[in-house]
């Protein structure tokens, strides 16, 4: 028999009003919790939509407590149905708030729920141990106190997440995980890899917090290659917080991006693989890249659709032919790098050359922020 003083066990049938009410479990556990009828109404709408498998579009003003209004029905639904739910935010700040504060607090208040939560960010947020090792041998990092600090941090951090650094390292992209140099399972750091550890945690959790950039990059990948590798593990429900940004993010993810820095980044990296590529080839690729991007760089509004910038058919044909030439030059560069990787006796040179060889150009899908769109096209 349960004593009168014992806490009431949670039941899936328990009404939302009781949970979110002034005397409910949340009021007892969350300091400063205030019962808000609008919050209960929103939670009802989310719960009904989840139960009926249909979308719910809601706008909640300041002070409604929208996070709890969707989290409570979501965790109840997960408890009942199993599977995985994704929460997608626009900002990394809200992502951090959800995973570090809101979700743990809610799950503490409802200890009968056995739900694992995790956050997954885009690859470029994570330190790449292989590239850190490679760059540690390069001249530009010698004597750099920030780089030395990052090397110490690499041995201490559990996450390798750049957000842990209390300074901005201007060359972070040189040591961040990226699809161009990632050797995945062939990498000798694979078992310790921060990015792949985060992916594993995402695969094992029931409640996954991502940002819109990663969510739409994943959606694009699923559309382009059904049944192929994905950035986010399978899920059964999704909540978009800060949803007013998703139109823009979806446009970016499903558009095509021609980035002027993509080729120069690659040639800079190739130049740092000693003896792998004829410097004249790299210089000619950079010159060709400049010619390809001239119409964009000289346009009054470079962020525009291709057909808006190049209107005449003849100009478009000339542009296509330069792109094809650049593409062929990059194909030749890939061959040089493959040969260099095959012939290298030094492991670092072999890894770097083999990692760079499959970089592709163009076109590349736009995917600002998550850095998942280019390279091998096989991100896991
Ligand atoms: S698996 Fe890829 S991202 Fe991870 S350390 Fe190796 S190269 Fe870097």
C-alpha cells in the first residue's frame, strides 16, 4: 500500500493540467514555475497532433513557456510510443539551453521517465584530432599560444566542441572536422573522434536536439540518396523551435552554392602536402577559380541566383565552359593527390593527401553553418 506521503507515480494517462498545474509535479520541482493556461493549451495542441500524427503550427508569445509546452507532451509521447524525437532550433544558444538546462530539469521532475537526450551539432563544430596532428607540424602553428592551448584542451575535453573554448581561434577551420580530410573508419583517431562520438550518442538517445542547418542538410542528403548515409539518425517526430527561420534554412539547404573560397581552401591545403602537387597546377587552378567567380564578386549583390547574375545565353555558355575547365583541373589535382598518397612513406602526408583527393567541385549544396554538404558526400 502506498503511503499518503509518497509521491504519486506518473501515469501516461495523467492529465496535462495536473502536470503543468500549480500543484503538479513540475511546480514541485521547478523553481519559479507558474501555472499558465496558455501553456497548457499549447501542450494540449502538441499532444493531440502527436497522437493523431499530424502537424501542429503554433505561435507562442513571450512568457507562455513554450519549451515546456512542447517538451512535456513530447516526452510523454516517447514514453508511450518509443522511437526518437528531434527538436530543431535555429541558434546554438537555444540548443545549449535545451540540452544543458530545460531537458535535464524536466527529466529530474519526472524521474519515472527513462529518456536519454543528446545534442548533435554540425561537423565543423568539432575538433579533428587528425588535422590537429597534421597542423602541429606546420610552421604557422609553431609558437602560437592559442594553438598550444588547443593542443592541451584536446587532451582534456570530452566533447571537442569549439563552444568550450573561451577564445576565438582564427584558423579553427584548419583543425575542425570536415568532410574533405576526414578518413572516417580509416582514421587512426576514429575511436577517439569527437564528431563520431557525438553521432554515436545521437544514435543511442530518444530525444535529440539539433539545429536547423543540420536538420535540413540531413533532409537534403536523404532526398539525394534515399537509404544512404544520413547526418541525423532516424526519427519519428520533430519539433521546430524558432521556426520562423526554417524557410530561409530550407532554401539554403536545397539551393546550390558556388563558394569562391572552396577552391582556394583546397589549394592551400594541397600546398601543405610536401611534394604532392606541382605548384604551377595550384596557381593555375586559383587563377581559373578567380575567372569563374568574377561575375559574382563584381556583382552589386553577390548573394543571388545564377540566372539573375548571368542572363545572356552566351555568357551562361562561357560560364559553364569555365566551370567545366575548373572541374577538370580539380580532377587532375585529385589524381596527383591520390598518387602522392600511394607513394608517401610518411603517414601524415599519406593521410592528408588521401583525405584531400576526393574533394569535389562544383556544384555544392548550400549548407551554411553545419559544413556537411561538400566533400565526399558520404559524411559518416
Ligand atoms: S575520424 Fe575524421 S573527424 Fe574524426 S579525427 Fe579522424 S579525420 Fe578527424
